[in-house]
């Protein structure tokens, strides 16, 4: 008999069995059935209204069901019965944080810490609130306190790295990601984040190494395959970039940006028909993507297929009329075709919008 059926059977035999109701609620909670869990815990509360643990469970289910107002009321009832329970103070803080009442949240997290100075989750949440409010010094203090308690906490190390990312302190970001990887060398997500960081720093050799490590441990991370492709593109290793983008497309064949990226690489190596195929697919998936229309126009221009190039540039300008590059390219084609009046009009528009952009 499954656990849920067993406890249902027990409460049917004795509807006043407090432990059976709590256990049944726990099983529903484990199965993410928060509404039935709430009903069970409420029944337990009726049987024992003086149990702070039961009040906490009821509150927790209200929180999971999105009713933070009732959750807060129940947590406060739990505290009346057990005023030294750090977990309840933490849960109250979390409910206030969910309601975006950050001052109250911090206050309750701090009260949890007064009762349990090693409460890492409370320190982490305080740090994240300060990070969100851009009070970085206080955020760093809370994260560092958490690390003194648990120096091998990979989650805290990642959060510190992300904090320093917001502060654009690349040396510290790398430091904390590397510490995390010393503890979890097979963590693909951290390798991917480090790859993204090196990519942002234009250090494409390092980003390639990191993306490869990410893929080694999890070949289903699309972002890593795409990042690898982009890094190869900036290193002008276009054949390798195409291979990487294609691996990403196997995971998500309907990603218009990936089709655009492959089109760019094929264009760079002069395989114009392939480039056209992928640009057209990108447009099929996202017809209002003006930059792809412009890129497709560039390919047709490279092929000296000026009629199609004009159509593409005009489509790009329908979507983004202030794109001076499309106006300039359009003017260049009309000049080649000796349509000087049209060319002059296009160059005039290009100049106008370039001045505004500048």
C-alpha cells in the first residue's frame, strides 16, 4: 500500500489521530499537492491548536499556495507558542520577501540569526536582498559570514560571483567561480557561466575552454553550444562555429537566433546559398527581425543579386526605419545600378539617421 493510502486509512480509522493527519499532510507535501497538504495540516491544527509545528506547517502551505497574508498570520501564531524557533522567524522573513516587504524580511531573517548564528539560508537571503537594493557592502558582508560558516558552500560562492558580476569586478568573479569549480569540477552550469564571463571580456580562447568543459559534463546546455559558436566566430574559426551552432540547433531547431548565427558564419566563408537558407529560416521563425533582413540583403548583395538585396533592405527599413546601415547599403546598390537619384535619397536618409544615432 502506498504511503498516502496507508495514512488515509489511518485517519479513517481514527479521525482524531494527530500524527496520522500530520503524516498525511507531509506525504501530500512531498508530492507537491499543497492544497491537500493544507487541508491535512488544518485538520491537525483543529486537533492541537497549541502546536507551533502544526501552525508552521499550515503557514508554509498557505505560502506555497500563494497566500502570504494568511501565511504570515499563521507564522505569528506559531511564534506565540514557540518564540525561540529560528525556522519560523526565517519563514516569516521569506513570506515578507515574497511580498517585496524587504525591510520586514531582513528584520525577521536577522532575528532568526540571533537564535541561530549559523543559519546560512538567512544570511544568503539577506545578502540577496541587499544585492537587489544595490547595497553591495552589506551584501558582501552577509555572503562572507555564510562562507566562514561553510567555506565549501558552492551556492554561496556562485552568488558572490554573481554579485561581483553586477559590480563588474571581473577578477573577483573569476576567483569565486574557480573556487566553486574546485569543489564541483563537473558542474556544467558554472563552467558555462565562466564561459559567458570570458566571452563578455572578449577573451575568446578562455571562453572556448570553459564552454567545452560545460558541454563535456552536460551536452544539453544550448547556451554553451551557442556561446562556443559565438566564440569561434569572433576568433574567425567559422567552420567550427557552424559545427557548434548546429549542435545547439539539434537541441532547439526553432531558435531564430541560432539560424541567424549560422547564416552569418556561412556568409563569412563565402557559402552564400547556405547563408541564405539559414537566414530565411530565421526570418520564417521571426519575420520582424530587421537585422536578419539586413543580413540577408548583404548576402544577396555579395552575390550581386541586387533585386533581392533591395527587397531585403526595404523590408528591414519597414521594420526599423532609422537603420542608417540599411539606407547606406540600399544607396550603394542604386549607385551601382546608375540610379543616382534614388542613391542620393538613400544616402541622405543614411546621413540623417547616423547623425541622430551618434
